[in-house]
C-alpha cells in the first residue's frame, strides 16, 4: 500500500509540478447501531475504504478522494487535485508554506483483547439490549432509552513526497446512552458516553448493567430536584463539567486556525488570561485515552502540548501550515474524519492540570452555591463567550453538598471566568466524547474538581 501511495506522490511532483504531495488510505471495518426502547432501529456493518490525495501547487492546496485503488481512478484524482490547486493559486494573496518536520517510517499496531470486528452483530445488539433493559427497568418513571453504538477497526496508511511512510492501526469503541424520565408534569434527561481505544473489553470493565443503572438513577434523581436561582454564584465543577468547559470555552479558541480567524487568543499569546491555578494541556500521548494516537493525518508525531501555564497562554494547537504562520512547531493536531475530507486542526485529550485540594476543601468554604457534577451540552464563540448545560447538579449550603437541582447552566466570558478560578482539586478524570467541527473527531476532556468564585448560573429568577 505504501508503494502505491508513494507512486501517487511521485506523479503529483514530477508530472504536475507539486511542491508537496501527501496521500492517505484507509481500510476500516465499521459497525453502527441504534436501539430505542428495546427495538433495533438501525444496524449497519461494512468496510469503509478509499484514498485521499492532497497537493500543494503554486502555494495553494488541492484535494481529491476516491473510494478505490484502481490505477485509472487514482491517476484521475491526482490530476484533479493538482488542477484544483493551480486554479486556487491564482486567487491566493499569500502562498501557503509548511513547517518542516522529520521524515518518519513506522508501523503502529494495536492488539486488543477483544477486537470489535470479531464480535458478532448479534452480541453487540445483546449488549445494547442489556443496557436498555436495566435502564427502563430501574424505575417505572423512566419513559425512554436510546442507545447509539459505533465501532471502527482497521488500518490507516500515510505517505508524503518528503519520504514519510506510516501504517497505523485504528480502533474505537463508542456508545452514547440517553434516557428520559417523567412524573407529575416534570421531565428529566440523562446521558452517558463510553469510549475506548483498547477494545470491546470496555464492556467488561463497565458492564451494561452498571451503565444502565447509572443513567437511570441520574434521571430519577433529577425528577425531585428544584430549579437553581438564576444569577451570579460561587460554584464547584466536577471533572466532567471542567472537561467540557476546557474543550468548548477554551480549547476551540486554542486551535490555531480559529485563532487566525479572529479568536480572542490571536492577540493574547504570552499574556495572562487566568488565575495562577489555571494550567491546560492538549495531549495525544495518554495511553488508552479516546483522543490518543501516535501520528496525526499529516504524519506528524503526536505530543503533549502546553496551552496555558499558571494562567499565561503558552501554546496553540497546530498543523504544519499554521505552525509556519506562527513560527512554531507542528503539534500533531491535524485530523481527518475519513479519507473523504481534508485534515483540519482538532483537539485530542484536552484537560486542566490538577493541584492540591480535596473535594471537601473546595466545598467547605461555600455558604451558598452549587456543585455541578455532569454536563448536558455546551457551546462557545470566537469572542470567548460560552454556555454549558448541566444535567446533574446540587445545592451547596453552609459547606455541605445538599439537594439536587435541575435545568441549570453556566455562562460567561472565558477569560473573565478563568481569572475567577480560586481553587483546584487534586483528583483527575478524563471523559470520552465526539467533537463536531464540520467533521466528527473522537476526543477526551476532563481535569480535577475546581472552584470558581463567581459565574452566571442559569435558572429561575
């Protein structure tokens, strides 16, 4: 396969005058499953394979993809990509240049205990049915349960005109379980995501019964909750909420392509934007984490990238193009969902570093506030404003975690909020998920428990 890809790059350079060419190929076995209330609504299984070709001609990118290794189809695709680049170059004010990287030749293998592609579809359906049965059977007030399941296994191949050749195994197992409960006109929602790059044995460590009970229990608990009082409040955030805050409110701003597009970090590099307790990383090297891999889709080794240290912006996430623009090193953050699309800058495992407080110490000094344990959803804008919905929350009264509250949210400006972080826990958790940015990427985010002395809490007036 690497020889085929190298030959394509040779054609792009020698026949069409490309100054750079890269080819990516994949052969992945994929399963998708959706189950609602014990009924299988969708079940698909198959092979997803193809080749992507990206070339740099006259300082402009050209891209083409083809779902075949047929010689004629590949020849046509490389021609199309080069023609596209030449057309684009005539409209380009500044030619694109790439940061230099080391040439790599490597084979990355994964050996799971339970390979998802070897598990029968019937067994995958039975796992989902077990989760569904436990969730709906936990309490008659649980009205619905939806389970989405996805697995990918196979191999990605990469070669470029600089001599890099990489063969890299891929393995992902992911599931999202959502449940809704209702009683006396009150409705609640609960969601849990599971993600693993180890193998199908993820369901041995966290059994279907454990997952179903966790989702159902949270939904039922929230039925008896009250709405929080809207306005500014002191809060403690659990690792699950810290993760989505780091990812949504800061992480996207630290993607160099969005920084160049006018994000608030463009002019804040080297400046203090948070308290001394705030240190953030994006790390693709954490063993077994859902956002980890050895090489990105530009053939660049992944790494641990420091984004904020003690409140000061120290780094951004780069591909080779933005690294050249910022006179920085590529960080291994170029990722493509599949062969049909070009790689773009994406997060990997993004988190806040722990410090030295226990959860009890974070809570004990709060006379009135909230403990937000688990998030429902989140979004952020390039101007730094953010909003995060909370699915599991509790009052804090006189230093004690108290009654549950529901339908809560936090919002504000990222830079203002980071300055208000006044205590950080010593615990640490990462949570798997999927991120959308025109393409879907598997990621992790997380951190320790933290305390924020003031943030806007959404709730009743």
